[in-house]
């Protein structure tokens, strides 16, 4: 497991507790937006945030977990990687992990 995943999962769990809300360090996305400018703005904002930030795909705007399929994961990874290299100056490094999230029990094991 990558060292940043537990923190990301804790933030996701906290954001999905009532009242459900996005955090400065974490944005929900149901799917990849076709708006490359908006995605670049998210990447830039996280790149300027001390410690970076997280995009959690598979979560609707209302905080309900909808998940993403394997094909969607590959598209998301490719497009965000391309944007981080070509649309931002300076370029930023991004990483990803595909994790299962139990929305019925959003407590992340320690």
C-alpha cells in the first residue's frame, strides 16, 4: 500500500460522515469531467496545497458512493497524467491508487 493511501481514505471517510461535505484536500468526482480546463484547475490547486490533495472518483456531488469501472480508471489515470504534464507549468507529479471503499461502514481500519 502506498504511504499516502491511509490518509486519503481517512479524509474520504470523514467527508462522507453527516453532514457530507468535500474538504480542502479532497474533491469528489463521479466520473472524469470532459472539461479539461476545470480538471487542470483542480490539479493546480492541489499542487499548490502543502501536502497536495486527493480526487476521489466514484463519489457523486451529494456524497453518495457510485464507484467506477476498470475501463474508467484507465481513462482517468491517462487523462490526469497527460494534463499534469502538458497543461500545467511547472509540471506536477501525480500518483493514484484504486481502493475499495465500504460505504455502509465508512470507518477506515487503523
